[in-house]
C-alpha cells in the first residue's frame, strides 16, 4: 500500500499515512488532531536516477545482429 507524506500547517508536524491510491487525494489529520494539512511530494518521485536500456553489442547497428556479424 502506498505511503503518503503530509505536513500540518498548524503545528509543522510531518507525518505519513498508508492508504490506497484511490484515496490519495483524501484529506489527512495530523497526529495532534489538526485538519489543515498539505500532502508533500515524495522524495522517491522527486529524486532517484534512471538509465535507458542499453542495446546489446557492437554499437551503431542495433547490436550484433543489427550490425551484420551474425552468420
């Protein structure tokens, strides 16, 4: 189940809530009972790295078979 991070505007507390994606936009109360909260962007969604898949082999022609080296 996804975990969403919130910050309370009233007291400044940051807290997490586990809930289904279908309820991701629902309001959340802070542990101290305040209702004025805002959902934060996840560090996973903001950071991280991804790399493109590499073609296999000899370069230029789409890999070994694309380069004409298969016999």
